[in-house]
C-alpha cells in the first residue's frame, strides 16, 4: 500500500509546485490574484473497516483557492489605465459573451470603443449628447469623437464700480462712437446658437440731473441702444433700476439687451438673442471706474482634448472650448463567492452557479470598490512567501519519493527471503 500513498503524495506535491510556479510566473501580471492548493486526505470507503483501524490512502487535491486581496496600486499617467481599489471586477463583453476581469489596461479601438488587449469591450452606463448618464442597462463604453454643441449666451454678469466723482459727459447726447458722450464702457464676447461670437459693448453715462443715476446702453457694434438705468444711494449701493421703457425692474440691476430682431436670424444664420444683463453688486464709490467681475454663460463648439476617469467610474471629457461633459460611467460587478468564478485565463473570469449572480453597480456604492484613473493594480503575489512555499513543496515531493523508495526496499527484502 505504500506505493499508493507515495504516488498520491507525489501527485499532490506536484500540483502544489504547479500552483506555486503559476503564482511566480504571474508576479508581474496586472490584476493577477495568487492561488493556494488545498489538499484533503483519502480513506477507503468501506463499512466493514473498524473506525480505529482506518489507514489513509494518501492525499488528493481538494481545491485551488484564489486570494482576491488587494494588489498594490501604482500610478502610470495613462488615461485608459484603471485600477480597482476594493471589491469588484470590470464587466467585459465579447460579442455579448460577458466575462469579468481585474486587469485595467484598456485602449481605444478604431471605432472609439474602450477594449482590453484581447478586444473585449469594457461595459458601463452610456451618456447622451448632453452628458446625462443612463443607468437602465450596461452597454459597451465608447468615447465620442463628435464636437460638443455650442451653448447660446443667456446671461451676462457684470459687477462694476462707477465713479461717484465723475463729471457728466460734455456731450449730452449719447453716441457709441464718441467717447465724450459716456463715462465708461466695457465689452464681453458672447456666443450665438451656432457658436459664433457676438461682442456686446456696454456704456455707462452719469445723469446730469441726478448724481446717483446712471444710464445704461448696450448692444453689438453699430447697433447700440438704451437698455435702462441704475440708481445708487448715498452709500454707493445699487437700490433701483429701470428697463428701456422706464419701468422699474423686478430685480435690481437686471436688464435685457437684444442681439438682432426677436424671432429673426443673425448674419451667420443663428437665432437672434435676448441676453439678460445682471449688474447686481455694482457700486458707485468715489474711485475709478472699473470691472470687478465680468462673465457670460455661453460657449462655442469644441473638440475632445482628453478625458479622465473618476473614483465613481465617470468618464469626463475635457473639450477645447474649456467645457467638460460626462461621456459614460464604468460599472463594477461583485460576487457573493468570487472563488466560485471560472478562471478562463487571460485575466478573465466567468460567472458560475457557485459564484452567484453578478451584482452590477457603480464604483463606490454598497460593497463595490472605487476606481483610480491613470493607475494599475499590480499582482498580489508575494514572491518571498512563494519561494518559501516552493522549498516546502520540494521537500514534500522528496519525502513522498522516499516513501516509494522505502516500500521498494521492503519489497526487495521479501523477494530475497
């Protein structure tokens, strides 16, 4: 019987060496999880044997258990390198066949889809043309190459100081081309519905009869008209304003300037605009005229410059016009029993009945890990431990070989009797 025990021991030790060798071979494989060979003893299956007289028949490999503990995360600076910090797997698809992986080395294919080295598509939630993410279902993620649409300017915010000690203009009739007919002017570039630029000039004239009142004119070059007035108190605070008809505005400092005739089109074919001018916060102090804040909310169309991946998996595109927009969101899949997954090789796993159903959610939610963009998760193989285990497995192999050798010696003794 010694042969059977020895042979089973040799097989077990050989399996152990294979597992350890595989761990060592994958010490530099991104996202790799080391394995440990687990063994069980073997006994004859008979009811006639007394319990106290059972002699084992050797050992057998019971399972190869993977250690899904976290690997070290290192920064690479590559936008399409993504590391999982915590639980979960990337969901991948090959023409509808879904697999799972911890390897975050991705690339763009010729159609803009995010894939791994084997061409599997990275799955996630897609976003529409306005950046709104649809969480109804997971789809292959794609980085769009189309331009971001322009946004028409609707509001201009201007916080100024108008000099309380300024003299009234020498020319009392306003004329945009005559600097002696106004006290101060400033301008801002706005954007129409096609993303074309429209310069809005604003002029401020101190009233000759009311020291706390300023007349406001605005419009595009060659088409400037009155838009209202602003009134300040003795402390220099804006207290009232009127629109072009002389009616007090509902909100102090808010007026409207028309670019083109309402309902018509501009020279470039874009729609006419009605832009709200917001001068709230403007003061009248005894210091020089000047701008404290000047902003508008429109922008031109833009091309995608680069993108980044956030901790929650959101792909954020950065465009040439200074805007950002969500391009989609990477999802993670977690399992009740990751050791029940079928290892397909190539850093790919497949769901099985033993693993349980994939629990797909956004990174950072429930028990799902977070993502680190521009980084990779290294293999969690501890080479020092593996080399020690390698020595132990070698000794086990030698010892089992010695069992067979000893049995051979015993048999030889019997043959010589």
